[in-house]
C-alpha cells in the first residue's frame, strides 16, 4: 500500500498545512518581515548539509522484508518513496528546511503498519535477529529530532492502533490505543459524554502514543493537567516482552514506573495503549482577554492564580513583544501604548472569583473578543511557519520551565542569548507563559528573523546559545517538547552522567540490542 | 555516644508509646476483646523464630570502625547495645512481637549519625571497600520490614540532617533535610507562615527522608496531595556519586527521575534532602462527621467529591464494622442502627458546596463533635497496639488502592481472605477509605483477633491471603506503606519480572556492590 491509501489524513511532509489550501500571511505581517530584513529566497535549496544522500542507500534484504511482512502482512509494509518520505523527520523548522531542500537523508527504509499490540510485540521480538532498527511513529509531530535515529531504520507507524478499547464510567478512565489522533480521541469520548481535555498546538496531528512518550502538555493544562498527569496506566511492548503498568491512581509499590516510561520517547519500548483519566464534557466554554501593564505585572497575577486559585482551564500570558506582534489591532488592548495580553478560558461556568484575582492584581478585563480570537486561532501557529519560510523568514520556537523565582531572570537570559547569537539578522523574540504550577511555570519563545545563507546552521547557533542560557539560569531543557536528538546533549548536562547511566541500564535491560530509537533521548554507550 | 544522648526523642523500641505513660484501652474495648476470645498471654516470649541469635554475631573489625569514625567522628558512631536495639526493625506488629520476645536478630552492628550530605556521600563511597552494608534510617517507622536487610549491616541514622535549608517564598518551595521529623518540619515552616500539610498517622515519628523513600500519604491528602506529589526536587547520595533532580515543577526532559527515586526505599541511594511545595498556613480548620446509610452509599458520595469536587482537605469513610468498633457511643451516629461514619476536614474556610454534595448523596451532617473526636485521636491508633498486644490480641493493618470500579469487589475479597485465613481465631476486619483520587481510592484494613500460639505465623498467613486477594482483585500491594521485605514477593508479581529487572539494573548502576538496603524493595540478583 502507499501513504495515500491510508485512512487517516497525513500531514504534508515539510509543511504543516495542506498545500492545496495555503495559509496566507496578513499584509501587516509581510510588512513587518521587511523591517527584519527578510527577503524571499531565490532558490528552494538553502542548506549545504547532507543532501540527496539517502536515496542511494541499499534497501531491505529479502529476509528482512519477509520478516516484516510475516508480522504485519505484505499489504501493511510500504517501501515506496512517497511513504518513506512522509515518515522522514518531524516538524521542527530545521526539519521543514530539509524537506524543502529535498534532503532525503533520514528516510526510513520502509514503513510498517501493525494493527495490534501483539503485532508490535512480534516486530520488537524479531527485529534484532534481522538487524533492523525501529522508530515508532505516532503523529510524527516531533519538533526536537525525535524521529532521527543514529542509523538506518524501519518506521513503525501506529495509526492502525486507533481504538478506544475501554471506557470505565465509574473510574472515569479510558484505554486509548497509541495511534489515536487528538481529534479522534475527543470524538470517540464525546460520543459517551466525556473529554480528555488535552489540546496541544499539535492537536490536529499528534497522537496518544506521542503525547505519552514525549510528555505533551496542552493549552488547557491549568484545568486538565499535563498528559503525564492524565495517564494512570499504560502498556509497553519491549524487545524482551510486555510491561503492564498502573493498578491504581497512585501507589507506594516502589518507584512510579509509569513516570519512567512517560518521557522515554520510544527508547525503552513502544507504548501501544494508555489508560487516561477522562472528565465529563463541559456544556459551556468561556474565553476572554485581560490586559496587564507589563509582563512582570501579569506574571504576579498568574502566579497568584496558580498558587492560591481559583485556576481557570486555560491561562496564558504574552510578553510585550508577543502581544505587539500578535495583535493586528493594538486598540484591542486599550489603556494606551504597551501592555500585555493574557487569555483565560473556562471549561464549564465562568468563575467570577478568578476574574476578581486578576482585577486585584491590576488586570483589566478586555471581554470575550480577544478570547474568542485566541480560541479560533489556537492551532494556527504551526500553519504560519509555511508562508513565513516561503517569505524567507526564519521562525522557530523553543520552551523551558522553572520555579517561579527563576522565571524573570531565565526569560531575560534566554532572550539575550538568542539576540546575541542572531546579531547578524536581528530577531524578534516573543515569549509567553502557557502552563502554570504552584511552584513554577513554562516559558515559550518564538523567534523570527531573516534567514541567512545557511538557516539550519543559523538556528543551531541560536538554539545552542539558548540551551546554555537555560542551563545556567536553572531551567529545564524542555517543558513539553521532549528531548529527541536536538536536546540530547543538554539533557545529559541537566540530569548528569550518573542518571544517564541509570537510564541507559534500563534501556539495555529492555532493549539489549539497541534496536529502538537508537541515539534518541540517550547517547549510545 | 549512646541513644539517650541524642537530641531528638526516639520512639521506644517495640512500643509506639512511652512506657512511662501507657495508653489504656477503654473498658468497652477490653470487653469486646473477650468476645473475640482474646486472653492475656502468660509469657512475653511468644514466637519460636530466630530468637537471641544476633548477639553472637561478630562485631565490626577495627578497620571498619576506623573507617566509619573517620567519616562521622568517633562520637557519632554508636555500637552499644541500647543504640543497636533501638535501630532494630520497624513498627509492624510482627516487629513489635519480636521486640517483645527479646529477639535480637536483625540488630545493626553499629549506628552512625552523619551530619551532612557530604558525610553520607563519604560513607557510601567507602563502604564497599570495607565490606559494610548500610541501612538508611530516618524515622524508623516502617511497617513493611523496610529496615530488615538480607545481611549484617550498619544503620545510617539521619537525625542530624535536621535543617530547613532554604525557603523560597516566591516559588513556595522549601528544602528540608532527610532527618527532619514531621512536627519539626511543621514548626520550622510555621515560623515563616507556611505548612507542608503532610500528616500521616506516623507523623510524630516519621521523617522527610522516609516520607520520600516510601511514598507516604497523609490524612490531609485530599487537600494537599500525597508526599510524592509535594516533592519537586531531591538530592540522592549513591555509592557512585550524587544525583540532583528537579529544575522545574514538571518537565518533558525524559522520564521523571524524581518519581524513580521516590519509592526506591533506600535501595538506589540515600535521599539527603528534598525540595517540597509548601502552602500558607491556614488560619482556621474545621472537622465534622457525616452519616451514610451504608458504606456503599458513602462510597458514591466520596467518589462524587473526588471526581467533581469540591474536595475538602480531609476525607475519610469508615465501613460498618469500623464505625461500630470506633464509636464508643453509637448514639453519635443517630438514624437508628447501622450506618457508617465519614469525616471531612477543611484547612481554611468551611466549604458549604462540599456539604451540599454530601447531602445530595444521602449524607446526614453530624456536626463538629465527631470531627473533633477524630482530630484529637488522629495519631492515636498506633498507640493502641501496645495495650492490645498486652491483652493478647493480634492487631495489624494493611492497605491497598485501586480504580473506583474495582473498590467494592476488592474490599470484599480482602475481607473474605483475611476471615478465611484466621478462621481459628475469628477476626474483626475494619475498613476505611482515607485517600481519594479522580480515578480511584485507597482501602485501609485493620484486623483484630485473638493471638494464637505463634502470632507471627498467624499474621503471616492472613497477610499472605490478603496479598493474594489484592493481586486477584486488581489492587496495588501498597498505597502508602511501601514494599520493604514484607511486600517484596507481591511487588514482583505486581510489576512483573521485566520491570523488576529494569529496576535491578538501576540499582546495579548506582549501587554496584549492593551495599544499600540489600534485599529490601527488590530481590537480589
């Protein structure tokens, strides 16, 4: 079979949006890009790295093909170019740039589509004997090089594991298979009156297995928690057998092994299904905008809600730059020049007490208008990268988290590091807080500047400076994007060599032949 | 130095209460024991197992003593009998019975009292070379054989690590050293206006390090969460070096390694300090009792609060037997015969909405009387074991947790298993729920019956039957007591051999010579 025969819609390789329905940049944005010195590139190929290499690689041997087909059936083994290309890399900006450059390095040799846990388990059990490395593929939306192993590989696309297996209305839990996409999960749960409440920006493309493997966090995290907080059980297929975890919401039976598998990014095994906490579907939703004089003023307000409540379901605070860039009409903010925009949302009735806290902290209620604007555009940002890259802009995001007392200095340090590294093409650095906890919060940065001649190297330099700033200022290298290959070195620095060795020992136990995601998450030993 | 020179009050070996101030059983309780056939024993020695063996063991070599003294100082190395005896075993009923029998097996060869993380690290670094196994000792309140390693050992008593190291009022976090006892932690935080909110029944004796290592859960868990939910950072000393974890409340930087250390029960390293989330100290507290027609009716009510809120800070529901046994005056319950007692408590203002949910679920408000009675006696239960054992009763507790839909069958299965195993001495089996989550709850059982000739074997048989019932009915082997040695076999069954191997690989990485708590938590390989 080929990619186009598959029942679930696939994102377009190298573009988030459908090329048949391109997203246009607002005219104001195009003007703004001119101020950054952005020029429409004259050629599609803008990287010197690793181009056109992979096409020459040998394909699979007959024995390998025979093994794979024997497990999943010949019709669910694809080695045509279209299928392989569609499973190459993820959706970071450097991934997109490589797609645009026609860089075929990192293509899988084939794609298999198992239909069940047992088929996944059989693949894992036999791949070492057939000298095959595997990359599990759920939504394919990694932005950290999570689909780029260190050697040739076969992709295990989990889209046929697309079932709501069980719904326990007494316990309010649901077992969802790993390949269920976000919208499909919500649709299946909605039929029974429930919601998962997990709405990351990658919602349209990402899947349950990826949410779990990479510790996703959604836009409603203030109300529903992160995905790793929703998981109460999971099934992990490993090359040495299956691990079944989660007999209770919480336990004192040793370490929480669910939290060892969550975030393991396919290095320990393939998560084939997850048991998640579900909640009744809300009958009403409210979103509204608030204005604060400054990011610092807004920071105090959102911290107050995070620590003393009552928290809304959605809570976001943009800094001055993000507010200015995102608001086409600055009059929306009122109150004269400057100021920052916060968005709050409620799944369920509007909570006046939340508004009272924001008012007491100096906020001005802007009403539902800005809230609805945000709601309508909430999944739009990834689409905008396509036309921005078309125009010759470099645009990428990065994120971190820290305890509250470190947030202001961390934000300054990361911004200065990026600006310093991109001094040849002065960037705009936008920032917002979109995930809060009693003890701290995330910081999400968007960087826009003109592309240099080698935009991949250009971004790497900025990212490296940002990583260093995060480490020095006491942040974590990722709040919700994960490690992949892009963050691997920073991850080693963050947890230290002894912790890395402990995780490598877990991997060696479960995957002794290193066939799963080699080089992803952990350095190979 | 000897035990009595140490600044912190030590629980009496083999008794929870102070022998100078014995707790008397109510006359009604003594009468009730007669109905169970309980007879005051004629002798203090009631077990045939392993008596008087350890005194004959060789002590430490001069080189071993020299090493230990070189790290902690000679004045903080104790090898007198009093100190060793005080660090023998924990506080399970079988532990108490052995203490009473004068069973000196399981005594450490010595006790060291390091004063700092660095001294702990130095002990760990050198013990393999000196052929010494170590057992970390925090409060010493294990009820699952958590202080009974598989070979001779030296106890590392952490009581001198008793400092509040740092308090971050912006992030609302505090770093507390491992040896800080519950009341000391609250006193130090209260000086700054904060509370940890962790009040397990072992509160008077247990310490921060033990809370973390064994995943403690306190009586206010509905409001403050479990201890493992309060921890945002920790420092672990291992034989191979120090691991420092927690740069943010939550992270997508790989697995959550904090949750790998929490619950590791000293098998991977010694937790020397923990960073916990703190909250402002409440200015008011309210406790009250509620009556439900049956445990099943109460179960529906507490589940409704756990799933749809608003949760109080304390939420407990006793079953019919526990209600009948605990209420000296059955008229408190009103409403005729039968019925069960629930207790709710609020740190902060009374929340009428919580009461409305209970009323709608068929509950009757009994007012503050039963609430205050519970509050005053909340740490009393462990004291009652002393006079109950004196009278010849066998009394012990066990606990589990599961998803809501399994709770009724799990409760029945465990009760029947215990009653079946103790048919020669028909027991009372009391049960309550005291920890709730959206997806499930804990079940806590208290068993009282007449002692047989060999009460240790008698309890083992009951516990074994209960463990089997828990496994079959889908519960976890422990919600908050931990694994130790008593639950080790059941733990292996619960997580499976592959997960055990993964944890053994972590242990081998961090503790390659198996000097830390050998045989505790994990079987030795």
